[in-house]
């Protein structure tokens, strides 16, 4: 992620709404409770402004049990924090019951930056009409702040939520949370209806196994200064005051089997989260890029050891119909691709796999994609526009490899198009993978004519060779030119060194 995110929850456990299903509506606030919560918040604001830069925190989301934004001190604190140059985004979960003009005015009077303000607004049908809620959402976005809106997916409320969707501006995201108390699966008709309202709804229905290693980009802070990795995680062995300057957020010891709510799964350091919701996905405001590029291995599909065998002599015209290897999708991949497709965002592969191998791996999701970058950038294709480009390896470079096979213990596998080789794999035994020393020795043994004409990268026991100008970043740049957008308007996802330049090109 671009920076770390902190979620804050004080001791406030009361709400001014009285929804029948909510426990916090049953507790009117006491003066003591409000005084405690105010003191905790103001103390936190001061601490946060002093520590955020040293801890690398760039986003703050207040997630109270009750309704916090009806109290002026929350607006004043958010305004002060927004003046910090290192803070990119901040906001709170709210029912929008506060006076919009007065509250935003107070925020501005205290120096607040509306461009940084991001509110997570929940619609409560028992307390407010859809028309009134939609009007408030429009007031906030017209003032210059960002917002997402949503509601619980109660099947009986489908028609009401469909009406709300029509009342909201098209670019205001209306999310639907899974109804935990439903006690039955949603019917296909209910799923379809909610998916039409919320293109991302399948993510709510997809079990997401807890992976603690993906939870080191955010922390959850309680009003008493205890820390957790997220709202459902266990307490960490140290609190807010134990975070030292420059300290990495720790990997939590999570006992959860699933990340069972959006605050848990949406805040993880997951490539799909960043493509869908940008560098700070906890705010639940979609990024909606003009195109998205996806690595395959480890991003869309679970990684597998490459069963490199002599490939067929292929062309860019289309994939070979061969036996399909393991094609297990990563958790949430299908839901994410479905969301992007429903948002009509063009999707492209960006992979080191050649086109035929990518097709074999991705047949179940191939229909989502419109071409892409293959063979580590050596093959680009945009079928709808009839565009295709290969970067071929210099013949002298390939000739220089053959005499070195015995010395360096490798086999050469080549991928061709119309007689030209666009990718070569130097395959060594699994027990003797390539290391940097071996790569340096090999490159030193190549003819001088090969210098500067080849790019090398390793994958397990394979040394991959493509033309010097071929890489994923250059491929993404070219595809973006073909479809008429800037790379900064695109999103990219990947988890290897080969993806780094591509991610940087797309703003990550």
C-alpha cells in the first residue's frame, strides 16, 4: 500500500438512531460516557499528529460503535488531522444524522481539507427515507468530500435499495453488506438483485481465510490505547504508546479462520483490494480505474511449480487446446473480476507466461480479459483492435547460448512466432536453480554482440530471456497507448519483482 492505515474506535457506545436490530440504540449516552470519549479522542488526535509521520501512517478511519459525528469535537479533530501533509485520507463511519452544512462548516473553520475527507455512510430504513438519505449524500459530495453509502442486504428491502440506487449519483458507490442474521443462503434471484445494486457484492459472499501476513498495513486502536490488527482480531502485546518511530506494524497472531467483515478483509494488503479500492481500501470507495492489469501467478491463481516442458511452436494467433494445469483461483479473485467487469472496466493480463500457457492456466476466467502483456513483455495483444506486437530475441544472442548448455547445465526452451523467438527459457534441474553468481558467469560468457540486447529474470529453476526492451511496464505503457489512456489512469496487481515497475507506472 502507499501508506499505513489506522482505524480508531473510542469508548462511545451510544447512537441517536433507534434501529430495532442494533444494540447501541438501546443505550442513551451519559454525560460521563461522552466526557470520557471526548477526552480519549482529543488525546488521540494530539498523539496521532505527532506520531503519524514517524510511523508511516497516511490514512485514518474512525469506526465508532455508535454515532460520533453528531459531536463537534470529532469534526474539529478530523479537521486538525487533515492539515497534516503526510495524511492522504481520513474519515468516519456515520449514519449521516448530523447537520450537513453546519458540520462541514465547522470542519472548514478548523482548517479541514475536504479533498481528504472520506465518509462511510450507512442507510437505516427504519430511521430515514431513501430520498432524505440520498439528498444528504449529494450535499456531501457536492461540497467536495468523498463518500460511500450502503445498507444491510435484507431481502425484504431489495425494492427500497433499488430505489435508493436510482436516487444516488451514478458515481456514488452503494454497497450491500451480507445479512448475518438471515440464517439461510441468499436465493439466486436475491443475489442477482443485490449484485445489480452493488457490483462488489460477491465479495461479501466469498469466504476469505484469515492470512495474518496480509495484515501488516493497518492497525485498529481502541480508546484505551490498546491495539489490534483489525476490528475482529485479538489484542497485540503492546499498545499505542509502544509503537516507536519507524517501527513496522507487526504481523498479528490471528486466531480467526475467516476475515468475516469488510473492515477485516477490505483492509488487507491484497492486490485485488488495491485495484478495486485504491491504496486505502478501508474507506470502501471504489477506485474505478480506466483499465486493470493482472499478474497471474500468485495474484489471480495460486502459485504452482512450473512444469516446464518443451513448448509447442506457437504463434500469437490463438492458444493451443492442451491439458489444463492446476487453475485454482486465489480467494476473492473471481468476485473482484466480476465487480470490475460489471463496472465495465477493461481487464488485461500482465504475465511472464507465454500466451498459450496463460490460456491453459486461465481458461475459467479468460472471458473477463481483453488481451494483455505476455511472456514478460515480449508479446502484446489487443484482439478487439487487431493489434499485436512481438519483441524478438536477436539471433546472435540465441546462437551464443547453445555452446554454453553443457557448461552451465541447462536446456533451452524457445517460444516462437513465425520463426522468430520472442522468449527463451534456460531450464536447470530443480535441485540446482539459478543464482546470481551463475547468471553473472553466463552473461560474461556470451558473445559481446549480445551485450545490452537481452533481459534476464529468474523463476524458480528457470532463467528467462526476452529482448532488452521487453518488460511488463513497457507492455502496460503500450497497451494504454493503444486504448487511449494514461498509465496513471490504470490499475495493476502483482506480487513479484517483475511487477514492481508496472505497479509504479500505475501509481502504486
